[in-house]
């Protein structure tokens, strides 16, 4: 989903920031929402075990659901900040 997003001409500038986030997320050992906040102070912890990350200086928003016990991150949404403002981050699912 992330690759499909940055391969669009309009969002190619998101490629490196998303690759960096993905690499860090793969190596992360997030057992609680506080673990995420410790690494990403600007991340927003919301309902349904979801976290909103600011990507590329807040140009883009990435919404994920984290299953902390099994250490799995599910991508639920990636788009511009403007599009993010039109969705409910607690329920959106574009996976």
C-alpha cells in the first residue's frame, strides 16, 4: 500500500520518508502505545489501537493499527493531510 502510494506521480516525494518509517517500524519493539510515543513524539495515539504518523513534515498522514501482543502493524490509510481531514481515522481502512 505504501509503495502504491509513492509510485503515484503526485506523491513521489513521500517515497524516502515512507521507506524510512517502514524500516524503523520493522525494527521496532512496540509493546504499548507509549513505546510508539517514545520514538515518535508527534504521533497521535487514537482509539482502536490506531496511531497516526506525520510523514514528510506533516505533508502526509499515515494511519496504522497495531496488534501490540503479536507485534504486527496494519496500514489502514496513507494520503495527504487534506484528505486525512475528511476521514475518521478510528475506522478508515484502505488496505
